[in-house]
């Protein structure tokens, strides 16, 4: 992933305490599961589960 994009992404979610919420914010702006996982130090499956939970709430 481009270092600048990663830095901007981290700045975008810096005030979000919940990793799941941060993952969803990054997902909403187009980052892939792998990219989000690398940025937040979680597994790609964590991001996929967050997406499923979000979609289940609708």
C-alpha cells in the first residue's frame, strides 16, 4: 500500500477508539480488507466480520 495513503488513512481514524468503527470508516472510503487489517493491526477476517455486522444491523 502506498505509504502516503496509509498515513492519511490513519489520520482519518485517529480519533476513533473502536477498531471495528475505524475498520468500517476505512472500508467506506475504499480500502480493501487486507489494507485495513495492515493499518489497524488486525486480521482481514476481523474486517470482514465488521462488515457483516454492519450489514446485519440494517
